[in-house]
C-alpha cells in the first residue's frame, strides 16, 4: 500500500465528509498545497475532507489538517469518484 492510500484509508475511517461543509470558509484562508508522491506529509489531525462525488473518473478533493506543530494546512489530491461500477 502506498503512502497516499494509507493516508486516505486512515483519514476516511476517522472523519466523515460532512465535516468539510462547516470548514469551507477556513479553507479559503489557508494556502492550498497540491499533493505529489514526493510530498512529505506531517498529519497529526484531520479537520475535514471534501465529499467524493458520484462520478466515474478522477476528481480533485481537498483535506484540511493540522500538522504536529498545530499548523493548519489545505491539501489537494486526486481520487477516483464513487460513481464507477464493476459490472
């Protein structure tokens, strides 16, 4: 399992996507970083995750989190939408 998959699994099990709705104003004040495989992540606490839409394709999502020093970050990353079926 790669680092991003492990991160998403850990965060999705701990935080519901509904938490993102109340943090949209907060996200606007935080510079958004774009995730890449070389990004060094320091995630101590996930604040919110944007909801994944029901589309079949890659979508850009956003996570708000605090690092180990208590500084909040906004991270954009790409995931597969929830609208694909396997048969």
